[in-house]
């Protein structure tokens, strides 16, 4: 039987340690990918993953089953990434030493996805830390505006406006054309 994330979190809070292991296995790669994209350093990202899951374990008794686990997890992740960024005093993606590589299954798709990775890195390089997190939650994690609003402590309207503003800034700087940033980023949905 496959349990939902929320059920696993409730089970873990009740003392079932295997439930935590299942959550860790489901999400560790996604949290790592998100952290690398934000921080630009695989070593810092690995530290962030460990810290995030330690915080999840420590806050299990505070988790509300009515909350979506995924949003809660990425709220913890975003907060930890902000802390690391403040401690490092830099968020420069130009020094990014390891780009996430797409699966090379189909050569044509591989090349398209590799170009998309390069484009994403270029676009993120000029953004402020909070804007990077916002864009990555939308584009990398595929979260909707309401979930992002909860994670970032914003209203859904503020998320939509900020995503629109980020897109406009990138376009005016010539960093992006209409095809490089999806319509969903502009809409915030």
C-alpha cells in the first residue's frame, strides 16, 4: 500500500521511523535539486538537504495533517537555503560548478533539455535570492501560486505580480525572450 506524504508524516509523528525513511527517499533528490539551483554548490546543497530533513524530523509533532507535506517541506527548504545564503553572503550562480544534467535518453530531447539547463542558469544568475526561490518553486518544482504563496509568506496575488515583474525585468535586460520563460511564470499559476 502506498501512503500519502501526509499520512507518512502523521505515522512518523506517532513513532513509525520507517515512514520518515520513505519521505526522505521520496524527496531528498528534489530538495537537493532545488538547493543546488538556488545555491550553486553541490556541497552546500547536500548540507541543506541534511539540515532540512533534520528540521522535518524535529518538527514532526508540529506538522498539521491538513497542510500539504510538499509545500511544508519546501517552506522549510526555502528557509534553510535563505539561511545558508545569508551565511555565505553570496548567491552568485555564475560560479556554479555543477549543472543538473538531463537524462540523455533521446539525443534530440537531451540537447533541448541541456539548452534549457543552460538557459535556466543564465536567467537565475541575475536574480535576487528571493526571486530565485520564487522562480524555482514555480518552474523547477511546478508548484502553483497558492502553494508558493504559503511557502514564501506572500499572497497569491503578490506571487503573480512578482513573477510577472521578474519576467519583465529579464525581458527588458535582454536576458530572456518570450520562448525562454514559460507563460506559466508570467501568470503565476
